[in-house]
C-alpha cells in the first residue's frame, strides 16, 4: 500500500512574483485572483490540491514588503501568523529578475521557522534562456541550505506536476484534512468579491489598485429562478478615484461589470445579474474601523 500524505504548504515572496498564479496552476482552478499590479493578494487563500498520493493545502499569501499603511502592516502580520503553522514554505523568486534585498530580507525571516521545511521556487522559468535560468538557480541555492530548489512556469505548465509531487513527499503521513472534492475553503461570497476586484484592477494605475476593495450587500437566486442576483460595492478612498473607476459615461464600470460577470458565471455555472455601485470610504487603508468593515 502506498502512503497518503496531507499537510500545509505556503508560498511567500515579494509582491508580483507569481505566487497566486502558481497556486491556481497547482489547484487547476482559479482560487486566487492575479494581476500585474503588486500586492494583489490581501488574504491567506487556501487552495486544495488532490492527488492519489496525497492532499496539499496551499496557502497563498500577500507579497511581503515594507509596509507604508496600516493595511500593509496587517498583511505582513497575517503572513507571519500563517507561516508558523506550515509543513513546508516555498519562497518564490522570479527567474527574470536579479536577486535583490527584498528576497534576502524574506529569506532571513524564514530562519525563525525552524520546524518548517524550506523550498526555493524559481518562478516564470519560461521567460528566460536556459543559461540565465541556471544562473538564477545557482544564486538562489546559495541563499541557504534548501530542501529543494525547483524552477517552474505557471504559464507553460513546466514542472507544475513535479512541484506538487515534491511537496507531497515532504508532508507528514495523514488522511486527507479536507474533503477530496474541495478546491478551496474560500466562501462563494469571497470568491465573487475577488473576481470583481480583479476586473477593477485592470487598467488602473499608481495608488488606485491599493485603494480598491469590494463588498457584497446581497446575493441570491431571483424569485422566478431565472437569474442569480448580485449587488456589490466597489470601494475607493477618494472622490477623485470614483470618477476613474466609473469612467466617461460609465464606460469603465461597464467593462468591469461585464468582465467580472463572465468569470462569476463560470464559477457559478449559471446566468448572473451583477449590479455594482462605486462608493467612497475615506482613506480606508489607514482607518482601523474601515478596515474592519471591509474585512481586514
Ligand atoms: N510569464 C509568466 N508570467 C507569470 C507567471 N506566473 C505569474 N506571472 C505573471 O506575474 C504577474 C503577477 O502574478 P501573481 O500571481 O498575481 O503574483 P503574486 O506573487 O501573487 O502577487 P501579489 O499577490 O501581489 O503578491 C501576473 O501578471 C502574472 O500573469 C509565469 O509562470 N510566467
Ligand atoms: Mg497574489
């Protein structure tokens, strides 16, 4: 009989290195939103990977960075509490950027988790030449004595299956910790909010990505059973940002609505009516009360 293993693996790294994209590639389903903007992920999102040999519970975390706001501080604290309970931590470092002080800082932090097995993952491997990849693997190997160093590409799928098997080998023998037909423990409401935030992130710049938050007032099946109704709010921090999100004659908001509605319909497997209102919560990233209301 083969042994079954189950446990927790967390991805850490600087913002934008591909942690959430890798989580989705391993799960085989979009459980975490991704974007080209740094600091897209704001919660520890659990994605569940089920294989014959075991069950991996992946904990995707917000990118680690020097906090500039109360939100930033809370995100770093959240990562810290998350990591202590892991079986394995995967430090993600992109193949296409030289190792920098940000990576070294996070690597140093990992030394305090003495019980946890540490793996280095070189992400976005398809973006560089073989030679450059070998150089990066060498540089990363020198950071510490890793259990393993592995290059992957979530975009081409290279080494994704191998990474899953590697993680499973590092887990304790255990029965599955979650039902084996589950792909995430995020609630439907959370996933819908995130899909709307992902659509809203596209095409906005500067500080606006960080100013966005999404909540839902009401959701449920319409009485005649024809549609699933969702009434959502997109929050910004200032009146001036409201105009940007809404766009000329409401054009941007319309795009955000139709793009996220398509994703939500895929998730729910049915037709959706999506109403979105844009509201201002003055400087919510710095306001403890507002952070609480927005779910942080
Ligand atoms: N070419 C390439 N791009 C990738 C790969 N993985 C992720 N990306 C891109 O990198 C960007 C960041 O990806 P995310 O998965 O959102 O990064 P993250 O580390 O979760 O970022 P935060 O949540 O902000 O910390 C997105 O534009 C992705 O499409 C990859 O394997 N190859
Ligand atoms: Mg992310």
